C-alpha cells in the first residue's frame, strides 16, 4: 500500500521499520520538528526523523497541520493510508479524510481504557493486570475511533513502564502490518461506552514518593514512572530515583528503613530492586547501597 507514516519518539520506530520490511511504499514520514537537547541545547531530530532519513525516506516536520498549504501537500501524496503512532500533533479533519483508507492509529492500551497521552504509565500506576495494543481508525475525538485489531498482554508484578514500552512497541509494529494485509476484510468495531478512562500526561510534580500510601500503591508508582520521569525520594541532600520495586514483608513508620533496601509504607513495605543516584547509571538496589547509607527514615 501507499503509506504516510506519522510518528515521533522511539516507540514509533519499530512500526516504521516493520512497514518498510513488509514492502509498503512509504511516501513520506511526518514527525515533530527537531527540539533542543543535551547540554549544548542543540536541535536534535526525533528518533523517527533520524530513522526515516537512514531509510532514505522523505521526512517532513511541520510545526502544525492546520495550515491549508500543509494540508494540500499531505493530500497531494494520494496515500492509501496514514499510519499514526505517538505523533504528538492534532490531525485536522482534512488530514484524517485525505488517505483513501483514512488514518490508522497504533494505541498502547485496550481501548476504551486509557485514552490519551500516557496510557502505559497510567496502566502500571493503576495496577491493571493487563494492557495491550489497539489499531484504531482515527476520527476527530480523542482516541474514540472504532478498533480494527487488538491484542492483550499481562503486566507483571514488578514490570515497569519501560519494560512494557518496548513490548508494546514491537506488538504494535506487528499488528499494523497484519492490519494492512487484512484491511479489505476487517470490520471496525465501535468502542463500548462503558469503561472509558483517560491517561493524563505525566507531570513531574507527581514523581515524589509518598511513603504514607499502601505498599502496593507505592510499588506501582515507582514502576509506573520508570524510567521517565523516575519516582524519587530524598536521601540527605540527594534526590534518589527508584526505578523498580515490589511489595515486601515488613511494617513500620512510613519511610522507615527496615534493612537492605526495604522501606516501610503506610501499610506494608516495598523492596527496591533498582535505583539511580544523581549523575550515575541505574544499579540494583543491593549494589547501590554499597556506596549509599540510607537514613533511619526517608
């Protein structure tokens, strides 16, 4: 098929690669403009931009799709379908209507649960037992369109957003290729009206750990915000990121150090499995304590 690909972060790259390997004619790649990054704040192209150029594809990065000239350029490609995955810009109706088969979105949740910006984070933080990927026919509403294919995957007790990110990215790449192969025979299924939830964008202000919460909620908070932005607690003058945790036996005042890297919560305790000091690489909870003495209470 003649495909327009629209994506920005690393999550989107496996889908681009899968479409290229499957032999689809990728007419153009749309991505967000380069952003300042690194210590020098030099403009850096997005992961999709870099991968598109490496594949020898035409890459466009408009700041918006609202202009008539941008929409005319999009329509002039005469695509069969646009594949959208974590693009990050609103698609006006003229863009949604331009490809003959419309625009298909790879969404990392089991819709209608977790519509919106941060479905992977929110699924882990909420304690969902499973998540997955939906291939959705896009319409004007926020992730409200009918679903063509879906696949579920369990969420392990100590799995992080980073773990799921990689698995769901690969799953979405496989499902979009399957969808395009079957598109003439698939019947879009409207989303049910019940069970709708919204995955609000992660705010860095959420990241500080509140040890008064039950251990299960604290562990989900740590795992759900890993690796970014990273849940943190204060140790002396240092902000320590906790990147993986599980519930554990133990009781004490919230924040009390119970030995090893086991911390008391409002109810129960958590065992920290992975953490990261400022300016250092992530380490196991055991290894990080070789150079860091935890206080009696965090």
